[in-house]
């Protein structure tokens, strides 16, 4: 027996069947074949116990088909780690809305998205919202956008105004906290809170990404295991040096990749007491 | 006063408290995280936290934008 698009199928006895032939029987017109999480050609033989996903290019895939496509892209072992990961994004501006998009696309297990503000016209030069979303809560506008990218996401919206004293209440159980605030005082407060009140939470903060300075001056610096800061650590947003989509996007994707590296244990996470 | 600041030994002749050290360094106190001998110091304690010879201070500074 094997699983074809989540349905059990019994293989005819003593016949060798290719995935292409299986597709002709169960999903005519399918032209993307995934066996046990890996993309394969139509000539690949299937055997008992295989999990097969058959997809028609150009057709809107179901949740299961999307899941199989993601696993095939990432390889199954990697995808299962991403799928069980839980991250929090604090601040849904140029950094936060971009980080959220990257994490949604790779199929993160659970995402807490936090902001108490509404979409304003001045946000649209760098933040991933649309003109027709002006006036909406950023949490809800982003939720709509993220679910269009990946309908099977699990999202939790947090619309409180965060302070140093309530941060741990909301975020002490996440795997990785990604700080995307605008205000430097809240940035500092977040790092203090993570260091002193969230001993098991990895942290990816941000400092310095305004203007159009050199690409490669945006760095990811490890402060200590599990604690990382992204940015050039000097370019503040100020008159004459605004925040712009390209450089904010570089920093955001540094943050997203750092969060992914932490989820996949490619970089050291928190060490208790540090 | 000899202090190891972010891994480098430095002399701060007039810094007896954390507040004075931050003033010497011209750092806005609300935008930084300060660790004194591996202990996180809350901002409202900067002025009453005294420094001693040989202390290790780590300062992480944040600038605005996100």
C-alpha cells in the first residue's frame, strides 16, 4: 500500500509501476511528482510504503499539496524542524513585515505577530502592505497578506502596547524572538528582557539599517550564544537618512535567515544563565 | 578607574558610577543595554550603581529604525 495525495492506494500485485503511470490513474495531467519528500521524474518506480504527491502545474494546490511542495523544496528533515518552530516578530514595520513574509513562505510552524499600530501611507515605501490596507491594524493586514502566501500558517496576533515588564508574559515560550521595533529604547528594553527573563528564548535584534549605505556593512553579530544583532549598528533613522525598502530588506532577511539558522541548530542557541 | 569595556581595557578617571561612565561615553542611557560583571543593570539603577577597579562592562547600543 502507498499514500497518494494523502489517500491510501493498493499497488497491483507483481507489477512495476512508475510515478507517471500512477499519476495517469489517480491524477491525470499531473506533472510534478514528489516521492517521500523528494521531487522525482515520471519514470521513477514506486513501491509499497511510499508517500506520493501528484501536482498539476498551474492549478492552485490544496494545503497538503503545498505542504508536500515545501517539504520537497527543503528536504523532509529540514522542513519538519521548520514546521515545529515557533517565532515571535515584535514590530510589524519595514523589518517585521518582511521577516514575516520570509518565514511564512518557508512554512514556519507558528508565528506570533505583534504591533499596536495601523497602516499609514508613509509606511508603504518599505513595509509589505497595500494601498487599500491603509487604516487597518498592521496585525490584521499582515495576517491577510501572509495567509495569501501560505494558507496553512498558524498565526497569533498581539495588539497590546508592549513594555519591558510585559514582554516575557507574551513571548517566554517561543523558540526565537525577532525584534523589529523602530524605537531604540524598546529595542534595548527587549534585549534586557530576553537576557534577564527569557533564559530559553533565542533573540535576533536589529540596530542600524537606515539610508542607502553599503550592502555589506549590514552584519549579523553574535553577542553570545543565542543572542544576535543585525545591522550596521550606527545608521539611525533621522532627518536626511530615512528608512528605505532595499536596505531595510537586507537587514530583515539577515534576521530571517538568522532565525532559521537557530531553528535548524546551525548556530548555537541560548546557554542557560548567559 | 580601570574598566574593561566591551573587551578592551580603558581608563576612566572620573567615572565612579554607571551614569558617569555613560556620560563620559556620551551614550543616551535609554537606548543601551548595560551588563556589569555579567549582571544586567536596569536603567533606573544607573546612577546608584558604583564602579570598582577592574570591573567588566559590556554595553550594547541601539539606534532607531525598523
